[in-house]
C-alpha cells in the first residue's frame, strides 16, 4: 500500500512560515527511505504529518493531501492503519500504564483485543527481534535512553505494521545497537514494509537506505541514491550533514570529499604519496590538578534491578575534558546523576568539587556544577527561551544587567537569539536540547556534566556545541560528557572512561578509544593523522597543514 503526499503544506500554530511548503512524495512498500536535512528543514514535521499526527495532535494547519492507500492517516487510528510512529523523545511516548517492558510492548495488541496466547507470542518475538529480551522484567521508567528507543521500536513491531515512520531512532543508541536496529530496518523493508527514517546519521543510513530525500526550508531539495546525494556539491547548500569521514576531511580543509568512506579517502591520500603527519601528542591531565569529581567504590542500584554500578571508582582532574563511553545501559547517565547529587550511592562515596554528595541535592552544587539531561524536557520550565536561560542566574541572585549580558551571549553562541521569545516546548526536540544547554552554560559552571549534548543535532548545531564546550573549557571549566558522537568527541574532548558491567574498564586518552564512539579503523587512521580541527594545544592544525600542503581542493 503506497503512502503518498500531494502538495503537502503544514504550518505550526502561531507561525507565518509553512514548515512543509508544497511537498509531493510517494513511499512504496519494500523500500527504506531516509529523510535528511538541517535542523528546521522540515523532516520531523513531515514524519508527523505522514503519521496523521500533525496537525491533529500538534495544532496548526495542514493543506494538500496525504493518503495511505485510499485513507487519510489523520482520520484513522495508526493501529487501525497498520502504521507505527516513533518520535524523537522516546520517554514521552511510553504508555505510562505498564509496570514492565513486557507489558509496555503488549499495550498495542491488548488494545486491539488480541487473544492472550497471541499477545504472548508476538511480544516475545518483538523483544527478541529488537534485542531487548533481557529487559522484559524491567520497569520502563528505569531504562536508559537507548534502551527506551529499542523497547518502543519493539512496541511498534509487535502489531505487525505495514508502515514505519521513525524520527531520530538512533539518537541515543551506541554503535552496536545502532547497527543492529538499522540492519533490522533494512530487513523489514526487504520483507515488504514501507520504512521512512528521519535522521542526521549519514554513516548509518548511506548503506541501508534505498533512497535519500534532503529537505531544505520545507521543500524537497534532493532526491536520489544516498551515496550520490551525499557526494553532490548541492548537499552543502542545504546545511545537511555528511559521513563522519567526510566531516573530518572537511574539517581538515579538503572541502566536500568524494568518495565518502574513510577507507577510500585514506587510499586516495596514500596514492598521491602524502607523507604521514606526525602523531599528535594527547595531553595528560596536569599532575597537580585536584580531583573535581571522585567516585570511590560506588555501588548503586535502582529498586527493581541489580546494581547498575558495582565497585565503580573514577576521578576527574580539574581542567580536563572527558568522554564517558560504553554501551546502552552501562550506567553512564547514572554516573552523572550521582555527580550532580540527583542520586546517592548505596555504598561508597561520591565527592563533587571536594564535597561529599551524601545528604545534598543538585541545588547545593548549582550553578557551579551544570547538568544537561539526556531528555531536555526534564529541565525546561520557563515560557520563553530567554526566560529559560535567565532562570538559573536569577535564582543564584545575579544582578539584572549581568543576567541580561550573559543570556544574550549564550543565545548568540548557540544560534538561539532569533528564538529568544519562543516557548521552549514549541520548538523541535533538537532545539530544546540547545535551549537546555544554553540554560546550563549561561552561569559559567566550573564543572559541566553533559548527557548526549549533540543527539539529533545537525552539523551546524553540533559545531556550535563544540565551540561552546571548547570555550567553556578554555575558561577553566572541567567537562564530562556522555556521547556516542564521534565528531563531537574528537573535536571537544581529550580523555575517556569506558563503563561496562558497572565498572570502569578503561581510562585514558580518547585517541585510544575511537572504537567506542563508532569510528571505524580507517576513520580512526584519519584522526591519528591529524585530520580534524581540535584545540590549538594539540597542534592539530599544524599536523593537518603538513599533510595537506599542496593537496587541497578537489583532489579527493
């Protein structure tokens, strides 16, 4: 059954501009289509409209036509149509009535009145297919962000949909989970489903999607084979991102590289006889730097599960930038929550800025310690972006003029100034993330704790976050960031700690842990040769200049 949009236009409440401005597209069974584009290009709006949810649930206005077969999704239940939608904030899509993951996945078939035996068999199959069978007895509220994404995908698959519409389904997944889910989507399309994925993950989608559609200002700018689209000179004009290898090459000054794979770029570079650049020296933390964060033999468990951390010890030296790495569910977010005194250890101690967190809460450490939640909705309270950014400094007792200057500076830094009067909840999820980050950065914290700060951001917004984090570090802030974003890690962070099974299994320079952030060996080779622009303290720019002398332009 074909899903078709004809001259589709969608406008959000109180907005003059059409977020989707005259789109005509068809999505056929047996295909995996990748919707790509810069932040604000309209891909999330298009997915919502195709699912029949915009403007039915969101408000606003729709013109033009959407048909799944001969029915408009806006007039029918998604379950009745065999249509599954996964939004960019998975935690908000949980039913709220299930006590276990098993029950959460069973909600759909129960609503359809399936027999009990059929429900049990379908739930078991869906959990197994998505790789979350081990989570069946967990409470949905006790899942990591990546685990939640996969559980909700299982909840969509359990009813046997014919159409899947997914918005940023990989944003919180580690590399192994991302590949597993992407391969599953490829298989589902091959089995006859219509699969549409809106995301910015070019590395994941370029080899799995049959078709790439790039949106720009609400219109279709490019439509074709993914590799051809990613290699097109027209891509840069849309602001849409490319592969990690392509991004690294652009950062090095090559311009838009063709071909797009790290292996091909390295091979081409070797073929012209380029001499290897000297390996950069990864900085060690200052020997005399005090520990700004120290966890000593920490054991922590949530009420309904085994320990998340078990004997976890780790120290963060002042003035460093550290990536917290590891698979989904390894306890990364829990470590940051303990550091911010949002949780307290069952055994062992946590010291933040030299102070035991026992008996204290986050208010005792703010604004000197800033925390960015993985779900930005958890820390947005005000009725405008400007007021949100002013909230922390106001509570800290800053004078009005200082607040005004600091808010203006952080809005400019993150490109949010045009949105200063907007309500944060009227913005798409990636922009909410930037607003939440701005509300943290505005107070110039001395310790910055970030949980997936670049998830679902486009390349331009990610660059702004990188610049902001590097600027904070240059001003003396210690940075600890959970991330699965290889480019952000490469450009903004120096060190790494890897969590597995509740323990710190590896601590050291980030350069020794590229596989943990999803850089393939060939891309890691690019990094090792100095490709990319990190802080000048690492002399990366000099290394890149030596590599690329006389070889810029379109050589590759």
